[in-house]
């Protein structure tokens, strides 16, 4: 089986919510010489993108999303140890990742955190449904010289809180010490510009690339 066929198989197990099959496909990818980073970037991530799109279109519902997430977790159990070995350089900076207050959709968030870690960032994962004040407190206390704040929101209602985060960072006098990148289905470049953030990304792979770019 060729490289692309293996990656497509990995993607399909995510879409079909095949937990055991996803773990087996991840192992098959490694045995075929595919890097863990590639397996995530070109297999798991595209699969989760399709699942997310189907959820937005009301073609699938929360139970299916959760099963796909479990399948991804099963694959990550296989891939994570290899991903750690593949880390593409250290000292890229510190990434504070979180899901906006009022939002518990963490699949994309976890993928982004994984890809940022693989790209050499030190990850501080605050989790889901994180109050704005906690985000600002974390930024204030981190002593690293290079910090990127990476927040996600799947719903328009929770996305509005991103504007408050930027405002609170300014009020606390710590806006200038951090780059801000927001993502999620409703987030646009126009929104990023309006609220005074620095960047957005459409998927986990792009998030890692953009984060490296804005930290230069």
C-alpha cells in the first residue's frame, strides 16, 4: 500500500469513527516509514476537518463528533511518542492554547496544540471553556520572551469573547508581550483586524506555520 493510500485510510477511520481501525492505521503509517507529523497533518487533521464540516452542516451530531475524537485519541496514543522524537527544533517560543469561555469544542484545539508542540513550541494548554480573566492572568505570569496566545472558538457567541481578551490584555498592560492568534469556524481575517489580534489560521497545520511566522 502506498503512502497516500495509508494516509487516506487513516483519514477515513476518523470520518467513520473507527477507534480500533484508527489506532491500527496509525501504527501502519509508522511501519511504512511515514513520520508521525505527516500522519497527523495529512491523515488525522483532514479527517477531523471533514467531520467538523459535516457537524456544521448538521449531517452528523455530537455523538459522532465524540466518537471521531476518541478515534483520534487512539491514534495519538500511537503517534505521540514518535512525534516527541521528531520535534522540529526547540526554543520557538511558548504557546498558550485554550478554547474560549462558553465553548467546549476541543478537537481542533487539541490538534493545534499537538502541531505547535511538534513545531518546537513549549505548550501551556489551559483547556476548554476558559474565562477571559484566566487567559490574561496566564499571559501576565509567563516569563518567556516569545509568547503566542492561541485561542479557538467554534461558535459565534463564544467568538465574541476574543474581543474581550484583547481588550483585557491591553488594560492589564501585557498586550505588547504576546502575539495573538485566534481560530475556529466563525473567525475571519476581518474579525482579527477588527479586534486587534495578529493572525488566524484555518487548520492545525496552518496554525503551526502562521505561529512560527509571527514569532520571527
